[in-house]
């Protein structure tokens, strides 16, 4: 893993990193798993609709190196994602954050489910009532 | 000469489809059976000419006629014959032609089959199918003519099929998907025919059932093969990415699944006819919307191979015409279609209804997520991405609910069921919760909601199916045979869920720099990079890594050979993963960037139970096929049983 970080570090553009005091200290396995997890949830800015993990574009490798570097420094998953969102915009996240504009996206399905079930229940009840008064048959 | 012949045949079929779209409806309106008798002739003519037309395109491919633009752009002299054939449907124009041909043939089989005795219904149905064919033929003739010439400067050697598409997957995946869409077109036409006639009888439902099942089988196959192909070919190691193009074919599948269960209700119980009709319209509309999404290029996708914005408008126009027309008709006629509802809350009817609602909500949610970034940009609020994490968090809980209902439905009776019948089901549910909890504890990585939902739903479904088999043990082979299709298909769902849950939660992977003589242990398997070799194939050259794999007991089990392929014709580079598979796990290695003279970025994955995902898909297809064939067989039996008293003339006089 370190070998990868080192080789990719060379191509990493010299950027000043927000060096927060490292709060976490991860083991190598944790760094690997967290790094993979984060890079699965972020979109490669270069290639068409691929996540960072799968993308082979140079920028994706740089960003992966960046993620591992920040994990090495003990940054949390959230801090890393925030850092990348600041740099590349909201679009880099595959999981849109909750806001007024994404409320429909997050609550739409639940609302729809309840609305359809309620409508179906009302329609069926009405039809039952109708059938009872009309001698139970339509044929 | 041949391409011009193809074009003329295409024009003839367009004209005959326009006639066929009008004549049956006029004949029924004026009760003119002489006119109605032209239905068969016109259907035959339309189908023959359009089929001959696609054969002309095929001949142009086989004879390397690169003066035809479509052939020149998608074939070259080096291409193997099999891929030349597959290239016919490999891109936009050809796939449209293929789609129309398939609709015509399916319609022709229905018209010429004597199984379907309600000729009025079939007459209306073929008129609608012909209207759809006419729409797409005109679309082809005016905006994407597959026979357009490239004269005088045509490429002598041709160009090339997109190298990614040169795979056995291309031979199966798109045609299966198109056939699924064709099936949905047939069910759409049947729904419109029902609405025009103002009724959907049990006979109509018995026609609709095998068609919906076949459409569903093809769609299942199309999705499963597509996912399989992406897993093997695209080199990104995923099997489902919630990409817009994947969603475009998955959304109609979800609605088709709801449709085929709703048709069962309409057929067996003579109820929920309006729901069935609405689902037919919805499934077709969503499949067209998916085509629009893929072909217009308005969404960014890894799999869009034939996108072009100008085509988008034409498809959108056709979509508008068909969907608006259908919905208007639905609004006008739906209240004439009455069904009797006769069930209580605890009954198979209500459980299937709830399941269908969940499926439709899942489909609409996926649609919402797919279109949300687009809406966002159109409204100028900003940009965002909606991807796998979002879809999983919405879709997995909905699947969980659907699977709970799936387990219950076959175990309770139609109409009404006693509350006490739910007692064994509660016990089964508690057992499956306990098993899921135990599995969760065994893995020891804390509580994971996705793992928990996955294992609970899979065990629940398996337990319910076993309980069903246990209850059927005294009822003889016949009732088992009658239920076999459902049991196999539901078992397929359980198997797919097990595969998906296992791969998503227990995959082990490494991403590392590797060169000759370096090794790595992943999940107990030792991967040793032996050497790098150059491979020269007919259409590409490749740099291949030979990776030796030994298992935990140090026994040699084989080589995995991932490649970086460079195509000769257009220098495009693709990564072809090396996969070593058995029923319990896939070992997946893909090779990426060259990091130094001898070293590459290598990705090694251990994917437990990966192939169960597609194995489940195959079982679903098998179940669906059995059910469809049974339905068609029953129709034939009914025809034999009933006398020939009801002639066309009599029914026409009576009904029209």
C-alpha cells in the first residue's frame, strides 16, 4: 500500500493541505478499507460516470493517493470527503447530501409508497361499499 | 443495389404498416368484414418486407459493402463473421431496424396463430403494433436511415465496431433487451386494444399473460447478460453500478415484474384490470423513455455506445405521441372497465397488490434518481451526482419489503385467509431474523444494516419456499408442477440476493503495485506475478500479466491472465480482467496503469458467491419461460376444447 502511495505522490500536484491535527490513528487494514470505501463513493472528475476506485484516469489516481495520504494523517472519512467537495464541488459525491433541494430525492420514494397505498386502500374501500349496495356484481 | 433494395423494402413495409394501423379500426367501426379480412395479408406483407430489409443490411455487412455508411462505421474487413452479424444490431440505426423487425414478427405470429380466438381484440392489437412500427419506420427513414450511402469516398477497409463491443456479450445482451422491449410493446398494444374495446376479459388476460411473461424473461436476460458482460469486459470489477443506462433497462424490468403479477390477478381472479392496463402503458412508456435516455446522450454513462442529441428529439416526439395518446385513451375509457373486488386485507390478492405497489415505487424511485441530476441542471440550482450509495439506500429496503411479501403470497389463500394462518409465517420470520443475526455476529464486524437486510430476506424467502414445498408434499405431482414456475423464479430471486449480499459485504480486495516475482496474499489465496508477455490477437495486441494462484494449502490452482488490450484499428485501449471462477467464489484480477518499466497497478479481488447473482437470473428466466409456455399450451388446449361455433362474423356482429 505504501508503495502505491509513494509512487502516486510523485505525480501529486504540490498542494497545501489542510493539516488538521490527526485525531485518528488507523491500522494499515483500516486505511485500506476506508480508502476503498471513500473512493467508491466519489465520482471521478475526468471519466464519464465512474467512481474514483474504478477509474483509471490520472486524476483519479491522484485523488486516491490524496485520500490515502489524508487517512495516513488520521483524517476522518467525513473530513476527507468535505475537503474533496470543496475542491471539486458537490458533483463529486455520489451520495447527494440532504438539503431543501434534495428533499424530494430522499423522501420522494417513501412519500410515494405511502401515497399509493393510501389511494389504493381508499379506492378498494369505495368499490367494496359500492358492490355491497349494488348486489355484489358487475358482470 | 442490395442497400437500395433494402431501403425500398423498408418503405414498402412503412406504407403497409400505415395501412394496417388504420384498416382494422375502420373495419371494426363500419362492421365491414371484407375490409377486416385484409388484416392477415397486410400483416404478412409488412413482416415479410421489413424482415427482407434487415436481411439486406445483413448481406451488406457480410459482403463488406463499405459504401453503406452504417456498415462502414461498424465493420471492417478484419472483423470475424460472427461480429459482422452482431454489428447489424450493434448501433443505433441497425438496432432500431432490429427492434421493428422483432415487433413485426411477434405481431405476425399472434395474427397467424389460431390460439387467439377473439379476432376483434387481435385486430385492434395489430393495428396498434402497426402504428408503433410505422412511427419508428418513419423515424428511421427521416433521421437514421441504415442504408444511407457514403459515396463517392468510402473507406476501402471499413472502420470498426467499438472494440468494447467485440464480445460474445454483444451477441446476446442487446437483442435480449430489445426483445424484452418488443414484448412490452405487444402488451402495450394489447392494453390499448382492451381500452378501445372497453373491456379486458379473462380471455384477454390469458393472452396477455404469456406475452408479459416472455417480455419479462427477455428483460431479465438482457439485464443479467448486460451486468455479466460489464463485469467481465469493462474491467471495473463491478456487476451493477446504477448507471443511467443500466437504470434505463432496469426500470422497465421492475414494472414488467409488477405487470406479470398483476396479469395473474386479472387472469385468475378477474380483478385489477385497470391496474394491469395501467402497468402495460407504464412499462412501454418507461422502455421508450429509457431508449430516449440512452440514445439522446443527455445523461453521462459508461455504457452509452450510440448516443447522438439529434436523435433524442425524434424519440422524445414518438414518446410524446404514444404516451399522450395512450394516457388520454386510458383517461377516457378506464372507467368502463369494471372489475369485481372480492378480498379481505389478509389474502393473496392484497399481498400481491402490495408487492406490485412496492415494485412500481422502486421503479419510480430509480427513475427519480436517474433524472434528478438532469433536473437540477435544467433548473440551474447547481450540479450533483446521484449514484450507487443513494440507490442502494433506497432500493435495498424496498427490495426487503417486496421479498417479505414474496414469501407470504404463495402461502396464503386467495380471497380471504384466517389470521391464524399467519402464525407459522411469524415463526418462520423470527427464525430468519435469528439466522441473519447469527451470521452478522459470526462475521464480527459490528451490526451492518445492509448485510442484515440481505441475509434476512434471503433466508426468509428460502424458508418460505421450503415450507411451501413441505405443504405441497401430499397434494401430488400436479399441484407441484403447477407451482414449479413460480417456485423456480422465486428461488432465483433468493439466489441472486445471496450473491449480491455476499459480494457487497464480504469482498476482499487489494490495489497494489506489482511486477515480476512479487506476490500478495488475498483471502488466503497467494497471487504471484510471474511475468509480462505480449499477446498478438487478430484484432488487438495486448500486454498480459501471468499471475500464478495458489490456495491456502499452497496447492497450485491456475493462472489468471489480465490484459491491457490495444485495438489495431483505432488504437483504443481497454482493460480485460482475468477471472478464475467457481461456484463459491470469483478471483478477479485486473491490470491498470504501468507504474515503472516492469510494474503495473494491479487490482486483486476475492468475490465470494459472485456467480450466484447471474445464476439467480438464469433461474428467474427458467421459471418465467416455464410459466409462459404453460400459458401458451393452455390457450391451445382451450381452443381444442371449445367448438368452432363462434365465427368471426358472428362475433363481429355481436360485439361491434
